[in-house]
């Protein structure tokens, strides 16, 4: 019985540590859009995007060519 108790306590501690690390990573992570805006790469990406296949007025997505 004592061995099982130690195993459950160890499992609980490991799960708690994983949850704490995951929560910490989520709270400290910056979204990629914010990183692009901070470095100025977002404008470069948007300017380099092709504009030949824009969404028409009727809302139908244009087909791929090629």
C-alpha cells in the first residue's frame, strides 16, 4: 500500500509540473502576428502576397491556375 501511495504522489507531482510548465509557456508566448508586426515582416509578407486572385464581389472563391 505504501508503494502505491508514493507512486500516486509522484504521478500527481509530475502532472502538476507538466500543467504548470504548459500554462507558463502559454502565458509567455507571443502570437506570430505580434512578432511579425514588431519586426516589420508582416508588411513585407502582405506586399509580396499575390493579388491576382482576390475574392470577387459575389463571394465565390476564384479557382487555382496552374
